[in-house]
């Protein structure tokens, strides 16, 4: 049994965000129900195998990065935090429909929508087999969801972080632009920083390194990818502290 924190990008929740289907009114759909149902099925499989699962989502399907360049950076980041709360609320309901018990926790008060984060409460939920969604990032601007996931993983003493991305690992250059890009099987956080690799940001790398947090980076789209990554039998990149 292990305690796992799973990171899902907002774009992954929407499927192919650049060709996302539209609803009856012509609006782009923010969520791909089939993709999320597949994630729920894999998380249930891990849960039934005895693993404890926490989940962090990005918000890129609603508010991408510096989308609001014309407004104050702090306000832009706050919008991004709320986008992750919306995503966690939605995905947690899909998980519930798959037979999983869930809680959504945030670092700031959201009325009755969520529960304010407490390390002790989160650990109790995980130990009880409840899937805990850590929404809202760190609760502060200027910190990415990468920093949020490492922070929560360290706080609840997780065994590993699973980074489900749209690409199957960490490369020395953008594989979408460079057909000759090389994928790394293993890296240290120091190498990630020194090489300037686009795996996780520097703040996240330093925090993960200092706390010996292992990270496994893989492509979400591959069948059974989350289960295989948790079991260590996957194609992707393992990042370690040393």
C-alpha cells in the first residue's frame, strides 16, 4: 500500500482542448466526461488495491496561465485558484458516481462547497480510504499548481507524486516541435533545474528535492497509465532527489 498524490492538468480534463466539442448553445465544453470516467475507473482500481489517493487538478481548461495579462497578476492567479476548485468539485462528483468517497479541501474558505485544508483531517480521510481533492493551489498568488501538489504531498507524507500530462515524460526539448527530442528515463531535481527542463518549476523542484519526494511523469492518454505509473511499470520519467 502507498499514499499517492495524482496531478491532473486542466487541459487533460477537457480532452483535446483545441478541438473540444461544443454544447447545444455553441459553448466549448470544459470537460470530457469519457476521459474523466476513465480516470475515475483507474483511481477506483488503485483504491481497491489498498492505495491511498489524493488528487490535484490544474485549471487550464477554464483559465490558462497568464490568460489575464491585462489585469493584476494577483487577481489573475486568484481566478486560476478558483478554476481548480471548480475542476475538483466536478471531478469529485464523477468519482462519487464511480463508487468512490471523496472530499474537496481548499486552503481558503469556500462556504459550504469545500472543507478548509487541515493536514490532520486530510490524513484521516486518506487512511479511511477517502479520495481527497486538494483544490485552490497553495492559496497564494505567484505559486503554480506544481508547487501546490508538492506542498500537499510533503504535508501528508505521500510516497510519490504521479504527474499525468499530455506527453509521455520529460524531454530535452519540446517533442511537438523537435522530432529528435530525447526522453529521459530518470532525472534528479538538480538536473531538471540545471537543464532548464519543462517538467516542474524551480520552486517545486527545490521543495521536492529537500523532502526526497519521488515524481513519476507520464502520458495520461495511454490505456491504464495511472495504474501502471503507480505500480512502477510505465513509460515515462522518474524524478528523484538524488
